[in-house]
């Protein structure tokens, strides 16, 4: 019995040490993400690494010997500081943001409906109940196509990233009249963008929908960001709205650089939208963890409310934002 207890203690001590070392190594690597897109990949999972560091420190404090206990706790604390430091600016901004009391004049929704959506009818019912003025959609093919098909009939103005007749990955549905529209769908240098300039009593404004690739392998997503930012320079940004599945979290250096590059205010602060439901086989997400669906808006728009929608058969949750034009 003593041998079993001794082996169990060794196992837990080793586990505690492994957890804090892994969390600390990834935290130090993440700091290098300021200079390297490859190292920046680890930062997208900063909340996970922070929890690992915390778990390792707590486990070490319980099962380790006195001498090694402080070493494990210290390394865990450093890991928590490294990852928490990356997340802190976003969390503070979300808590200190001031919302305009309204009334709202525009309701927009960002929703990656997922090509493997297992309940498009429920998603359609919820979207119609929300009744957004502008709806940005990604991954509208496959099992989600019935949703797109209905929306095309219900919304008076529609554009996908290569025009109104050839469906692709990014869509914009609008109640407001489109005075101009277009987009990009490039398979060789992957980029999916739909845009439209909408009529409005206070002057026309441009809306843009996009869908980025995953941050792995590094480099492709950053190239998409630079290319889209260059495209946005061709439009008036004062009342522009840009939304999409950017596959990038706000504690990555990549999204921080994009925030500056766009010259718009990101209205989705610390709002996790992925994963949701059975995002991979045999695994069901208890709650979203990664804020990767974002909405940007120009300075003429004041934010009235920001909220996340329910699980609707997609691996993403929808994001609903109401705005008021000043």
C-alpha cells in the first residue's frame, strides 16, 4: 500500500511539474509572437495555457515536497502572468467599454453557419426572429445551404463574394438597398470577401464580410489580413462595418496588428463564439472559448448592445450587435 501511495505521489508531482513547464514554455514562446507569426499561434489558446499553469501550480502546492513546491508554484505563477498579461488588455477593455443607451438604428448579425450544420431550420427560425437589418454569413454551403436558400428569397438585397449568382463562402444579406456591390474569391491566395455599399438617410456606407483561414500554418492568415486592409483603403471608413469569421483571437499579436491596420473599432470585445456544440466527432463543447467572430465599425457608429446568440447547429455562435449612427 505504501508503494502505491508513493507511486501515486510521484505521478502527481510529475504531472504538476509538466503542466507548469508546458504553460511557461508556451507563455515565453507567445511573447515572441510579437515578432514571429509561428510563435504567435500559441497565443490563440492563451486561456487554455493559463488554466494549465494554474492547475499545475495548485497541484504542486498540494502534493510536492517543500523545496520543489515553491519552484513549481513560482513557475506556474510566471505562466499565469505571461498568458494573463496577453489577455488583460482585452478583458479590461470589455469591462470598461461604455455602451450608448440607444435607441439603436441598425441591427447587424455575424454568423458562421457551418457547412456541417445539423439544424439549419432552427438557425433560420432564430435568425428570422432576430430580424437583423444586415446579416453577414460564412460557410453557407453543404448542410447549411437550405438556410442560405431561404435567406436569398427573404432579403431584398444579397451579395456573395463573387457576385449575386455564384455562391461562395461569404454572404451579405441586407434590408437596405445596395447601390454598389462586389467581392473577391481567390483560391490560389485564399481570400473570401463580399462587400456592398448601402443606401442610408445619413449617407451611404460600405459593409464587408470575410472568412479567414486557420492560423495554422502561420503566414496565410496574416497575408489575408494585409490584403483585406489594403482593399478597405478604397472605401470611406467613417461609417464602414466589417464582419466575419477571422479565426483569430484578440490576445494574438496578429489581431492586434489588424485592429490598427483596419483603422476601425472592433465592437466584439472578449466575446467567445467558438466552439459550439459537437464541433468535432464525439466531442461536444460545453461553452465557447475562443473569440474569433468579430465586427468592426467606423467612428460614426455608436455601440448600443453586443451579445452572443445560442447554439444553432453550427460550431460557431452568432453575434448580434445594435448600433446608432451619429
